[in-house]
């Protein structure tokens, strides 16, 4: 196990947390407001083309917000303890703080992007169920994958630059 260092949250991490938590609260508020208007059956799954291919009871809309809480909490805790993350062999006392801060930032971005993706899916499925939009978009899955993998790839590229 590596040396423990306390790395305070950066301003960027606080901003990401603001948007992640804010998006979550906005989505919950949105669901509360529209709940009575939702039909008994809502979209559960979309194919790669963006067309809904499975439906479920409207209570399924609560699944992603419910999953978001433990996921956010676990990733938040993981980000608080960057010394337990996996690092290259070149980690040493001089570069540990840089590695830890980079890893902490990556986990922070990733947890908030995942929450925002879950929020986006819930809002999109709600809008389809309410008839506000006809169907999803075929680009949705590509955008989601890019959004989730962006902080990982960015972190790996920046990690290579640490001496």
C-alpha cells in the first residue's frame, strides 16, 4: 500500500459535485412533478437506433435514481482514499501527490458523469412516456459511452506525463 497523503478537493471537483448533485436533485424534482402524468408503462430500454424496445411499470423510473445514491457514495469514498488506487511502478515519494490528485479528479468526474447520465436517461424516458418526444436518438449511446470513458482516457494520458 502506498503512502497516505491528504489531497484537498480542487475547485473543479467541487464544480463537478455541484453539477452531479444538482442534476440528481433536479431529476428527482422533475419526477415528482410529472409522476401523476406518467402512464402506467414507461420505456425501460432503447436499442442502438434510439427506438424504445421494452416497456415497464412507471415505478421502474425510480431504479436509476436509487442506484445513483450507493454508486455516488462508493465512488466518493474511493476518491477520498487515492492511496489505495492502482498506480504504475514509477510511483514514488516525489510524484505521489500528483498521481493521487489526478486519480482523485478522475474518480470525481466519473462519479458525477455517471449520475448525470442516469439523470439524462430518466428524463429522456419520461419525455418519451409523456409523448413530448417520439423516440430516443441513435447517438445517445455513443454520447454516453464517450462521456463515461472521457475521464478515464484523460486520466491515463495525463498520468503518462507524470515523471
